[in-house]
C-alpha cells in the first residue's frame, strides 16, 4: 500500500490527523506501526477483542463498531458497519491511481475469467488482480489497497449475495470496463428469482464511466433482456448466438487444451486461437472472446494488429488454473479422470459431452445424481 494520510483515507468516516497510514489490516497478526486495524465481529472470533492489542502494537487508528477498552478515543473510529468502512477507505485510496481496470461479475466463471484477463493484460504491462476469489466487501478493498504507482492494468472480481453489494463494490473500484459472464442460480435463496440476480449483477453499471464498454454473454437467456444504460457501450460475446459481436466457433480439442476460431462479426475477420484450458473445464472457451471483446473496447489498440495478436496469444499461454487442478486431466494407474469440484452444478453441465467424447463420462461420480441426467445422457463405454 502506498502511504496515504489518515485524514484523506478516513474522509467520510472521521476527522483524522494528517499522519501517514501504511496499511489497512483486518488480521491482528498483521498489525504494523502506522496501520489502521479494522474490527469485524464474528460468531467465533470478534476482532474487537484484539483492538487494544493492535493499538499497543502500533496501529494508528482502530475502526470498531463500539467503544473499546484500551483504545483512546482520539485513535478510535466508530462505524456502524466495518464492511462499509472498508469500502469507504478503499474508494478514497482508489483516487490516487488511474490504471485501466476491468471489473468482472457473474454467477459462474468470474474467477476463471478474471485469471484469463490477468494473463492477457500482463502481456502488456504491470497488472494487479483479485487474489483467489476475494470478491466481497473485505476482499475487494484489500485488492484496491494493493494498487501502486506502477500498476498499469487491474482486473477485479465482484461477488454478491444480496442486492446492493455490487453497487457498493463497483463505486469503490470504478473500473474502466465491465464483464458479466452469465446469470445463474447462486444465492437464489437470498434473491428469490433469477431476475433479481440479473438486477444485482447489472449494478456493475453504476460504477462505469460514460462510454465504457460492458461485455455481456449473448448466449445467456436473461442478459439480452437487461436494460443497459444508454451511456454505456454493450459488447456481446458468445458461442451459440450468431448475433454476438465476438464469437467462438469450430471449438475442438488440442491435446488437453482447446482450439477455436474467433469471429469478429463487426469487422468480419476471423482468427485462430488455442488456450491451455480443456473444454471440459466448464465455463467454455467463450472466456477468450470475452477477453478480446474487453480488450478491443478499452484503450488497448485494435486487436487485429499482428503485434497485438501475438501479445494476446502470449497472454493465453500464461494462463494458469487458479483452482488447484480443477478441470485438469489426471492419469491414474488404470484410467484417467478429470478433476471437478464446485458448489454450483452449472459449470459442470456443458462439460458432459466433452467427457463423453474422451470416454470419461461413464465414470462420473455418483453424487452428480440428476445433474448428469439433466445435462447429458452419456453413452456407455465399450
């Protein structure tokens, strides 16, 4: 974190002294002199219990939900919500920098899309990304606090479980472009309907500047029905949809990766690509069209220039699976299998034809139950 004066970092939360703050931490074990320690109450561990110790260890300010014994009033900032305090500080810190930033949301494929974006942008310059799936009201601020003067590009992931959460995240991040991968059923228990999930994901529009590209999945059944603000520029990607601006066709297996033809329906050009991700990974090779659509719609030069294509392909080659092997083929003593784990069945269904083509579908774990039947009826092995 670049040092920032407390009166600027805590603007909107408290009247603070102009002393430099060098870190914002939520873990008392990471407290250092000159930091701000943020207390979060929990069912098993309450950060307020460590506030006095954090102050003694050199924390310049402690953010808490109530007065804490052992922390002087002039070093204590009381906020009703520690989450909103994190968002406010992250928003204030974000004003120091102006990287080209892409915000990614969607019910399925956020993290994989983010990792592909990071791989491609890294081929052009110093790039920051959300680590893992830290996409909530703690994780996104922590990502923004890692911005530096040398950061040229950034890709941040935004998740949600209720309406209003993405709106808060995107207003803090203020990305240059947005991506919505798809509308699924995650958090249906909180939002009630997929239409409300769509509404929540579309909150990403609230933090995009006028004229910003919003990259959307044309194959999704709900996204084409969304009301997109006229001040934004929609860019559609897809595989099945012939009306998509950027489309992947001729998808085929290349070793244990994926090859495809990229079709630019705007310019009428086609390009051959391959990526290291297997088609059985789940969220489709349409991730690559997302990236191209996002890239051509931002300040990166026209993607059909040869040097740009070379950089783009180099970026694809840099991609590494962020899920500890999920979607990767593994050779066992008597057979081969594909690793897949997810609390959400949606990414698995598109994989079943690919697994069947490789002779693996019959061996799907029995716990898939009706998900396998609903998505694909695998043929029996010889």
